[in-house]
C-alpha cells in the first residue's frame, strides 16, 4: 500500500485490522487520506 511509505506497513496493517474489526465501510471515492502527527512518539 502506498500509504505505508508514511507510517510503515505494520502501523497501516494495524489500522486496517482495527477498521475491519469494527466494520468500518470502505468505499472508493478517489484518493483521499488524513495524516496526523503524533508529537509524543520518539524513534
């Protein structure tokens, strides 16, 4: 997934799994996403 370039495959897969478990709906309306910055994360 292209979005993995921003956060890494592990984070994106976890977010996708979270959404699927909660029955979020996925529709294809074009390319759109929201990227947030977590200031508390230290790498």
